[in-house]
């Protein structure tokens, strides 16, 4: 974190392409990143590519000054220390509660007859908060991926997940029962870098800002 | 019996310090404590355990994380910092001394930790407290002292962010923010959620020709802070005057941050944080805490700073690494 050269953590995942487009607009040359999908560290352009859920970790610890990550990821990592600078307005998704498409709703049935709903999700905090707000007792089953499989195999009564178009839900015979939130990509900053590199960060934020 | 926590022999967030590390740490802390002592800040040691009932109620929010019950059923707490014990000393042992009182310490304190965060549960703190500091509450004396202590540690790149806990409230008053928006904005600033700040501040009035959003996210060097901004609220004007009067070599290391908000609720007025480019989190900080002393029954100015000695050590190692890779 010397002088005012910035290091940005970019998530390799669904936000990857749009995050790079965004940095292109801000005048950062992302060609080396686009050309090589095995390399992770691009010091010549100040970019590190990491798993989406690791972006807050790199930024909190100061290994990156800035990071691009979804509001959904931020919501699960509020115990990390970083500054949320900008809504980048891409990567928009809805967070929904979904179950198998049968009637009656398997979650309502479980709540009524068993007193507790089993919900599989990658977003345990968001899921627990929503069910608590509904007054429903819930048992959260945390999974790392392929959440749609959980209700089909009996792992859970329902899921909480992000949907962009709903195609994956439909392909697996699931239906959204409630929309519980939404997410877009955010620019986050390390609190120390935010002060020590204030001018460079404000300048980049102004160039990257969608509005 | 074997350790129950897998292979971890000490509680998470605590660790053993072995001779190589200890030798370096001792050299750094000795240089810093010597500097404090020669500036007239005498070193004190206080009990590790204090009665919970002798801590003031208003400071409960910074609460001790660990409690023990002694053989008489008294609740004892492990100190969570040294400011509380020194405020107690000033109020009880120096109750008839109008000051100024100057103390320093190198002591361990115990904190609650967030799970899996790698945070230290037990921290080695080095700090100083100035009680009854007079006109500016001792602010310029203490900031100069902090600078000397950081120089004594051997750190080269350190910086100081300064703010005032009253600025955000004054800016919200001046821009006419009231009702629900006010609470949400104060909370968003404290959490560092500038997406929410921008959303909520959009309809607010401007102050000194600047939008509320720009002001709340302003970080500036002392010399570059525009005059119309510097005079926009009483607390900011006071902070700017203080910073302007500091010697040039200290002033150049200062960043004025309008939204700097301390984690500890006993600060009122000047607050500051210490950074080094080699490390991604604050090395320490401090501020004015007159209200805490009032709770102990002593009505006077109080100001102090504390540095995390292990982080200062890590920052020094980081600076050395940076120099090696630069050559």
C-alpha cells in the first residue's frame, strides 16, 4: 500500500466480465486479465482476481485497497471491516425463497406440522434474518453451491438463493415463493487505504461511477 | 486430558511470544516508553482485574468481555483497555490534584473478538493519558507526543487521521436533516456505508457550498482543506485551527476526516486514528474523553492515545519488507 497506486480485487465469477468492463471505463487496462484466465495476480495493472466471497477478506486485511463484490456477499460478511463506496448498478439479482412447485407449499406444510422449516442456502444470515422477520422457526443448512438440488433430494424444504432470470429454478421444478431482497455489485474499500489514498480512490470512484 | 480445541493449545486470538519476536518487541516498546517517560508521562501499572461495580455505568457499551467471580461472590472483570483504570486513578488517587496529570503505560488488555476474524483477544497496548490539559484540552501536546512516540518506534510512513465526534451531527443540523433520515445517516456513516449515505443525503441542503454527501466522505490534508469547508461547522473550525497550528512535519502527516467515528463511546470531541501504509488496519488511536472522567466525579479535560504494540511491530516489519523489495 505504498504511494497512490491502487490494488483492486476483482471477483472471478458471475460479476467478472462486467467488473472488467467497468474498470475499462475507468481507464484501467484489463487486457492482461482477459487474456489469461489461469493467472491470478496482475500487479502491472493493479488487479488481483479472487473468488467472489473472498473479496471482502482481501479488502479487510489490506491485501487489496479496493474490491468489487455483490451486496449479497457483503450482507454475509458484515463482521469484516471495509467501506462500501459505490453502487455499481450491474449484476442485479433478486434474492428469493423457493420450493418445489407443488401445492400446498412444502415450507408452509413443514412449519405447520413440524414447527420448523429446513432451508438450504449460501446466504445463512440473509435467510435467518428474513425467516425471523416472518416469525417462522428455521433450520439453516449451509451449502456452497447447487442449492437447487437441496429440496429435490430432501435435504431441505426450501432454499434461499439469488436469481437473475429464474431459468435455473424452472429447470429444476422450483418456484419462487417470496422475494426477500435484491443485490447489485458494489465497490468497497479498505478503511486505511480510504484515508491514505483518498485522492486516488475518489478519482477512480468518480470515473467508475455509473451515474 | 488433551486440548479440546483441535490442535490449538491457546484460546483463539491469544498466542505465545518466543524469544526472537520478544527481543524485537522489547526494543521497540522500550524506545517508545522511554520517549514517553522523558516527556514527563510517568509509567503506571494497574490491576489486571477490576471490580465490575467500580466501572462507570455509562461506559458499559465498551464493556469488558470477560468476567470472573471471586471467593466473596464479587464480579471481577478483565480490563478491556487502560483508559478506564487511569481515569479511576486520576479520580481516586489524585482527587485533590487539579493537574495536569500525565501517565503512560505498556499493558495487556482483553477484547471480545469476532469469530474467524483473526483478531487478537489479548492486546499489548502502549499509550498515554493527559488529564487537566488546559485550554485545548491538551490536544496539541498529546498529538505532538504521539508523533514523537511513533518516530521513536522507527516507523517511517505513519499517518494520523483526525476528526471530531461532533462534526457529523453539526453537518446534519446545518443541512436540515431531521427525523428518520438522521438516525439512518449517522448509522451509515459509522458503518462506512457510503452507498446508503449518498441515497439519504441526496435531498439534504448544502453546507458551505458543498453537498452533504461530499462533506461526509471528505478526507483531506490540512493545507488542502478549503476555507469555506473548514469554517462550515464549529467543531470542524476548531479541529482545523488545532491542525493548522501543529508543526509542519506533524501537520504533513495529518488527514482531516469529517466522518471519523470512534468505536468507543466515551470519546467526545477530538478523535484520531494512526495508520501505516504497510498494514491494512489502524495501529491505534485516541481522543478526548472528558465525559468518562465526569462519571468518575472529576470535571476536567482528558485526552489519550493507545497503540497496539504488536501491530506497530508488524508495520515495522512491513516497512522493512517494502524497502528491501524496492532496492
